C-alpha cells in the first residue's frame, strides 16, 4: 500500500504539532504505524490523502452510529451554516436538542451542553461536589473520563496505551480526593463506603467500560452502585459519552434499567461536531449558575451548528427499527466472529454494536485482565487489517463500533480476514 503522502504530511505536522497529532492515540505509535491523513469520509469508508480507502470500525471513536455523512445530518448542517456559525446568544436549537435528550435518557430531566466529553465530566463532578458538599470521587481502574486533572488516576484509553496510569503536571493534591477501585468488584466498594461513605460525593462509572476495551458489567454491579450511593446519599454519575445513544436510544441506563443521578454524553449527541452534555435530576441541575452557586460556562456551548447536527442525528435514531436492525446485525456478526476466534486466543467482548478483540487466552472482566493482553499481537492484527483496507480502533484498550451503514458484505470480510490471521 502506498502511503507516501501520509508520511510526508506527518513529517510536516510533526514540525508544528507535538507528535504531529491533536490527540495522542492518532499517532498509531503503539501499533507500530505512522498516522493516516484522511481527506474524506463517507458511509463507512475513509479515504486517505494517498487515495487508499478503508472500511472504518472506529467511526470517529463511536460518533457515527449511522455512518459518516448521513444526508439528513449533512443537509441540515449546510442549511444551518448559511445562518451564521455562532451567536453566543440562545437559539431554539439548544432547547430542541435538550428536549430530545430529556425525552430519551431517563435520568436527564435537565441538560446543559458543552464542547467535549472532558468538559461534561469535569462539570458534572463539580456539580456533584457542590450539591453534596462532599469531596471524594470514586472511579474505576481502566475507565476514562476525559483529561481533567483529578480524573487522570488509573485511567484507560490513550493513557493506558502510553503505559502510564496518570500524567505529569498533575499535583498530588489535585487527585487527593479521587479514589480508583477495580471495576466489577463490589467488596472493595462496600469496604470503602463503610469507612468514608458520608464523605463520598459521587461514584463516576462508564456503565459499560469501553476505554480499557469493552468490559461487561457483572450481574447486579450497576444495581449495587445505585443502591450503595442511595444508602449513603452520594450521587451516581454514568459517563455515557460512548454508551449514550449507542446501547439504546436511552443509553446504557435504559438498557440496564438503572437511573443515575447525573449523566454525561458526548460523541453521538453532537452528530460529528464538538458537542457534549451533562444532565440529571432537576434539583441537582438547578445548582448550576445562573440558578445556583456552581459555576460553569462556555463561549461555544450550545453552538447552533453542533445542535443542528445532534438533533438530526438523534432523529435518525428515532426511526422505528433503527436499534433492532443494528443490534441484530451486530449480534450475528459478533457471534460468528467469536466462533472464529475461539481457538486463536482472542476474546471477543461485546454488547450491542460495541466490541473489542482482546488478545488473551482467558476471559477479560477487569483492568487487571486487560493488562495481561498481548499488545504486540494486537499491533500485528491492526497492521494486518490496515493492509487489507480495514481501519479498527488503533489500540487494544479501545472499543470498535458497528454502524447502520456497515453491510453484511463488510462484516463478512472482517470475519474472513480474522479467520485467516495467523500472527
Ligand atoms: N468519557 C468517556 C467515557 C470517553 O470515552 C471520553 C473520550 N473518549 C471522554 C469522557 C472524553 O471525551 P472527549 O474526548 O470529548 O473530551
């Protein structure tokens, strides 16, 4: 495969941008590649600047559940741009999207829009602390909640790929109130709550972690989180930046029937634009400025183009049968893939349209299991798929995604290639 233009572009980028990228995993360093430079995306196809095409299973990290460039979203965005791109003054689009979020996501009585998942989580944490007047936050090892200082503790995603569990530049005092525990482990939580329960502001969790690769919550784990937080009057925050509008139209909370106090959304809710959201019970959300004492703001928050994209993206998901079709297609594909990989020391963890191939000979249920995976073998698989024009998420510690735009032919090819993988 000729990648000359991408290589030249990388040489230029690296002169002006640290590592040549604006988000670390994009370097493809951990999989022994140099970055792709993309000039076009359409449906499930990415085209790089050398005119190579790739079937995309990363989909801008889960944003495009309906595939890239869906005509409904594209048309609405083009029209919206003609009316200006930012006002810094309210527009009706903000309320329309807020109403859609409120309609579908059980916990989100009120919602505020921000520009990234990091911002959504950072604001939700501040709000939880302001509301409970407590400081301690519990997270889980391998879960990633963006790059706010106090959450870079045993974090997954790109931080895991880099082999670090935290970051330089974060004073110890900033993480003093963050405690990270093993996911799926009720005992360690019970113990911590019995010691410090009334100082705990909130538990934050990816209800289905995707940032250490997909790890499935054990039976009743989420229910236990709900019960123990209620018992100690701490808040439960579901970080649904990935699972929101992915695992059902109401996210993981609707799928599992557990309603948290606060929820964060990103990715799908912005329809491909930099928008994210946090929301929850009205009495909590009304603590936010200008109603209450918890400050939060944003120049581009609720941007009209991003809101328009989000509204149109969600309207597509409201079509009857959207999730049923996607889930049936995903289930058939992933069960077949699982059957193919049984004898290859590859574990397929999946739920709905999210999946990870773990290069391990034993089941993966926690960050400890994840860390035992053979990342070199994963890297070989990544390069093998790339050479066959398939782009999967470029890290062992991430999820892949299926969209409504993937055809049976695409999925069969994925299975066929995996069957033939001998690395
Ligand atoms: N929370 C979760 C669960 C995420 O997966 C991510 C990013 N992948 C974030 C928060 C941070 O979002 P962003 O990259 O938009 O800041």
